[in-house]
C-alpha cells in the first residue's frame, strides 16, 4: 500500500530515504542508500550549474578558529546558535555556521588583478546550527546542513551582472526541478537591527540588487528588516504544499566581509582596490530541497532523481528470470539504476514497485523474452509500450541526460 500524501518526514522514512538515530542525535539525519542517491544527484546538478556559470570548486574545513568568525561578525550575531567552542592545543575551534568566512581566506590565499575578476568559488559545504530539539523537523530543520554555496569576488562595476547571473541560474534550476517561484523579495535593513557597515555601503548594495532585478525584468517586494546582518539580499520565495511561504534560495551583496578581512585586488592603476562579495545559493541546502521535492511530488521524483529508475519484473522467475536479469545488466551498464524483483505474484510486485516510487516498471514475459524486449509503464500513468531493450536504454539515457520532469519512455 502506497503512503498517502503526508509531510516529507513520514514519506522519507516510508521510502527509506533517511532516518534518525537516538545514538547519533536529533536533527542529524542519516541518509539511507536511496536518499543518498537523491542527494548525490542534486549535488551533481548544483556543481554542473556552478561550473556553467564560471565558478571553480573549492573544499574548506567544517572547523575554524573562533577568531575567524569574530572577524567576520558571525560570532557576535550567531554565537548563541553555534555549537560550543572546542579547545584544542591552546586554540579555540568552532563548527562553522556559514561557509563565507572560509571562502574569503581562499580568495586571500593568492594575489589577484582586476583582470582576474570576478573570482567565483563554489562548494557544497557542511554548516552547523545548534537548533533547539523542539524545532527540529525531518530534513527541513536540522543541525547540520549541506549547502550549495558560491561566492563571487568582483569589482564594483561587475556586481549587477553577477547578481543577474545568479538570478538566471536560480530560475533555470527551479524550472528543471519543477518548483514554482512565488515571488522575489528584496530584503533590506529595518529599524532596530544590528547591521555591519556604513549607510553608503548599504545604499550601494541595495541599488545594485534593484538594478539587477529591474534589468532581469523581475517584479519584487521590499521587506525591511529581512536583510542579512552584513548586507541586503534577494530572497526567492516559494510556497510549500500546505500553503506556507519560505525562502529557498538567496543572492546577497556584501561589502563588509571583504573590508573586515582586508581583501583586495590590484586595479588597472596599480593600486589596491576592495572587491565586493556576492553570496549565491542556487538550490538551498540538500536537506531542504529534498524535503520540498518530497512534499511537492508526494515522494515521486523525476527519472533522473529517482533512486530506482527501472524495476524489472519477470512474469515468472523460472521462465523469464534469465532474460530479466540480462535487461538489468544492460541498463546498469548504461548508468541506469535498475532493480530486479522476481518473487511473488506479478500483481503484488507491480504494486510494490508503485509503492517504492520506481520511475518505470518493465515486465518480461514469453513474448518479450523471445523478442529481446520489455513492456514498460510509468506508475501513475495509464500508458505502456513494448520496446526492444536497446531502444529502452536509448530513450532512458536521453530522458535522464536532459533531466526531463515528464516521463517520455512509456505510452
């Protein structure tokens, strides 16, 4: 019996995507093998999009000295939400609440000329928040998140183009994933908040964000008080399956961390100049994106994301098992995730394939075994097709490579 529409937490457990363990701790989900497939495919997609927009990948430690986050301003702002510092060999280390301070140090590790700019760095990095146990929920509110994160260090005259590049990439990603954008929100300073930097820096950053939104033709709302402590941002707002609005992706303009870390590049005039830092998250965290997709599709993913892309069912294990195993082998050689299910009645196995949210079900009987073919259907659709196995492989490879949302192989 298939799970009924439910919160992602129940679906994720019913479909063996993730679980938790009291021995590990609340808010620290365990990605089970099928969930690890979803996460790995999302990460691959995020990396491809980062590279396509000119980013270069980096890897940085999840730990850093407390002084790193004091200098960035995170310690003053977030220390109550960070895990306790660890004293090691006379040094005070903390688990990072954000990746950006580490990326400033990557930029600072080598000299840069105005000709190098922008320098775009991307990382799928782990971040940690000491959330209270009462607010932890499935994958949407956890203590460790794995964030698709990129930072562009650019000249002031490049900021608008960098923001536009990020907005274009976000919209492309959402189109591929089938996520509707509810609205774009320009989040600015509000009264009473604690913000870093001068009024001039904030005005310049807000003007650049507005210019990028206008140049891209995107309507937006203004939200005073929703800015990051170091700069204004564009929030991409979505509405979940229960009608609740939340921020999924962001683009932020930051003049403060480059100043605090004394970052610079050598300008055309031979002098030192301060870069601007544009923070960009395309997919949000892997945890939150998986939760959104789980809820939005009631546990069903597009073929490229599905942990099980084809469930192969011999009508009879004795008569058709060898032919079915050959189909699985050929699919696997083409990089397609396929599983064989040969025990029990065919009707029960078909129901189980639907329950497990297999993208396609391929049945092998007498006629199919004789013709080197399968009868393939997509659970949730009434269409079915009898296809030669080489054609099935070719169609699936094309559908997966294109990251299509609709199923094109059956029917």
